[in-house]
C-alpha cells in the first residue's frame, strides 16, 4: 500500500492487486451485513436514503451490527425511541458510503495483467472512505472481541485471531495515512480518524 498526493488535494491510493481484492471483499461483506439489517431497499438518491425514517426497537443481536448501531442514550426507552426514527437513515448512509468506496476500488472486471490498482480519492470522497474504513474496523473488532487496547496484543498472539488483527491494523494504516495526507495531522481529530478498539 502506497499513497501519492495528486492535484487538487486528491490522493492516489496504490494497492497491490491482492490488497485491492481484499479491501473490496471486506467492503462487500460489510454491505451484505448492513443489507441483512435493513428494513427497506436503498433509495438510489443519497439525500432521500439518508433521510429515511425507521428502525428497530432494540440493539441488533449481531455483535458487529451492535457496534455499528449502538444505543444513543443510556435510558432504554429513550434509546428505543431514537433508534426507531434514525436507524434506517444511518444504515442507508453507511451503505451509500460503502458502495461509493467499493466503486472507487473498481476491482470487478479489471484485467488480470493489472498488478497495481490505483484508486483516486478526491476531497468529496474523503468522508465516505473514513466512515467505511472505520465501520470495517468496528465490525472486525466486535467479531473477535477487540474491546480494549490491551486486547490487541493478546489477540495478535493467538493463531486463530492473528490474521484478523493484522487486517484490522492494515485498515488502520490506510485510514491514518489518508487522513495524514489529505487532512493533516493537526486536523485528523475532527475528521473521524481511526477508532480505538472500544
């Protein structure tokens, strides 16, 4: 993985073909996970999709979805009321972001002789990339029980979870590098930087 600033504040993300394939597969799995929890079809208009009202009463049973859609309030009744009117819109926004990112990666139909995939990330696309990479990391952390910073080394030392932790760290490296170049280190705290394991 390499990054190269381009004109107009954009960024070229250079991925080995296998890396691009893995990123595309992860995003596809995220899309499938989100679709499994959606109560409606995704509106093709991003504005209407983000405004869609609806949701469930309780947090999802799936730990990854529960991490992606946590309760907004500690009080159960308040959390349920808020979830009922906001969850579907939030879910649709996450879907729109993920679809935008996987479209930018563009691995489908790419000739086999292409060994390095160059992905252009423009300033308007930055938000979708940050939110999607963050969602991927949150979902992965939930799947393997990476809840606290001290869990990282333990899970990395375990043969069963080591590979997943390495993917988690690889996504963090992409996210942090994109933010460092496109936003600048002094502003990354306001741009939705890489999440902690919790």
